[in-house]
């Protein structure tokens, strides 16, 4: 199971009922945060989530509305008695940017590890998360992220017995690790069936529609995608500032064949966003407005599926 929560959905500036951009994913006791805009700490507390399990923070880019909440969050994590290292992922310049922000949060009881992205696409494995970072098209270097929870094939007892593998190694092989005993090596493929479908979530803000986004979001269970503007007449503004409209985001979701899309990163000038959704759903039916605190538990296919409830 992968738990996904939108912590902030505003763009440019926070509003009374909408914090700046951030989302959290939780899996197997570890939390992954994408972006950390102003108000992220409050949103985490409002949702009843914990700071200490945040092991990975991915940044799309370094505009203030995506990173301004970081110094306070680091201090809070330090005050929560965290001592384990924290890994940060982001475009080139990450360590320099975070170092500057830490001028007001200089003392932390944990190490920060930096992974700076320099290639158009990068694959990482961190704390059980398979992360695919892909460059998009904003007015500064910006990345989107696909986060996957891979799932191995079923353990097949008959095959294990056929290979005369001692039972004490079954759990090790099921975890995907190989074992050697008395010169004989046992490998996971000897006992595991075909890999089963996992869970995939793609998160992307601050970009024009790109081929990299469509490709990377392909077959996602959930696409969290920016929709800065809902008014069709603002397409010129979207192109100028390299953002997307609701309708362009819906077109991306349709082309990527995702199961569901949540719109986020709304312009502060946007009011009554729900009035535009019927037109959006003509392009991609499973489109929903993102709201601060909106969450879903994504299950593996043979468990319970996605329990996200359509908005009325």
C-alpha cells in the first residue's frame, strides 16, 4: 500500500485555505516529500502526519513557492529527535540552495545527503521507492517525478522444493536476495513467478506539456499535475510563464493513459475552479480538483485497488 497526500495546492502565494505546493507519500514506515512550500509544516500537522519518518525530499525546482518551507521543516525534524540521515533530490545546485536556506537552520542532529540531477532522466532507488526523475519545460531547470513501488512475483513453493532449496533461505530469496551455500548459489528467479504490477504515482508542476511527462506518467495509477489556469483565455499567459491549463493537463493524462488525475498548483486568481471541471472531464473523465489534505491509499491490484472516491 502507498499512501498519497496533497499537503499544499496553491501556486505563487499561500491563501487562507490553501498552502503552497507539497505532497507526501508513505510506504513501509518511510515518508517521501515532494516540494516544501510555505505552510507545509502546518499541513502535515493538520493531517495528523509525523515529521520524523521523512527520509527523502524531492524538489521539482527552486522557486520560492516550492522550497520556502524547508528551513522550518528541518528544524522541526531535528526537534523530533531524528538522527537518521535525510536524502534530498533536486536539480543541479541543490546543495548550494539548501546551504543558503540553512543559514537560519544551521544546527541539525542528522546528516543531509544530496543527489543532484544533471541528466534529462535519472532513476533512483531510495527506501523502497523507485524514483524516475524527468526534466520538464519551465523557465528554470525543473523536474517531475514518477514514484513506483515495485512488486516481485509470487513465491512458488513447488519450484523451491524442485531446486531443493533449504527452507531457511526462502524468506531471503523472497526479498530478492541471492544465497550461496557449499558452493551452490540460489537466486530469486528460482522461486519467484513473473513480476506483478506495482503502484505508480507521477507528480509534476511548473511546466508546459512535454513528451517526457507523457512518457514518464504512462500507466500511472495517479497523476498529480499542475493546472495553473482554468480560464481558456489564459492559454497565452500559460505559454508565457511556462505553465499548463486544466485542459492541457487533462490532455496529458489522456495521452499517458493514467487511471486518475488530480489537478494542483492553482493560480491565486482562480476562483470557483469546480465550475470548469465538466469541460475538463470531456477530455479526461477521471479528473479531480486537488485540495489541501486530499489523500488516497493505493493498493496492489490483487488487494483492494484504489479507494479514491470521485468528487461530486
